[in-house]
C-alpha cells in the first residue's frame, strides 16, 4: 500500500483500495515492475498508444542531443488523433549542424513508424519544473495556445 488516503479523510482518493497514480508499468517474467510512462504523457497516434517517455529516452541516445522531450499534438488530418512532436536542445558543438530530418531518420531506424516524430523543434532552452525535470505540461500548453 502506498498510502491510506488524503488527510483528513482516510480512504479518500482510493479506488477499490488502490491509489490510481497515472503510472504505466510493465511486469517482467520474474514479477518485477518497471515504470514505462505516465498516462497523461501517452500520445494516441491513429489508435496506437505511444509512450513519449520511451521516445525521450531514445532521443537522448543521439550524440548531438543534450535534452529532448516529446509530446502528442493534434493531428490536423485526423480529429481525435495526435502526431508526435520532439523538442530538442542540442549540445553546443552540434548547434546549426543537425537538421530535423536527421533526427527523424535516427528515430525511423529505432522505433515503429507511427511513433516517429512528425515535427522537430530545436530550442536553446527547454522548460524545467522546480525539480529540474523536463516540463511536458508547459510544452503541451504552448502548443494548445499556438494551434488555437
């Protein structure tokens, strides 16, 4: 049990004795659990579930990438569906030397076609939370304002 509920009402916030955290986990054959992503960070691309945390980890493996974060943005051609957008801060020595096409090609080699980012935006800085984690919610809000 993670907790008994929210103070001052024991049991509040629980569903059938469980605390819904919004985490997506997987269990391996030995019974160990691994955090995959957060439900709120999952994108729906033409019916496929894309865990953007996995894409973030993949982009960090590119030698030019210092920081990377991906989100789902509305697909203008398919209402209710999303496309993947990557926000990337490059290492100083790679600024101006890497294109969006190169990042997309890197992803094409390593993930399913529906999970490949359709958009790549390079930034000098990416928003961080007070705990220095990449702030996906702020980027989603920016995209919502931008798309109207």
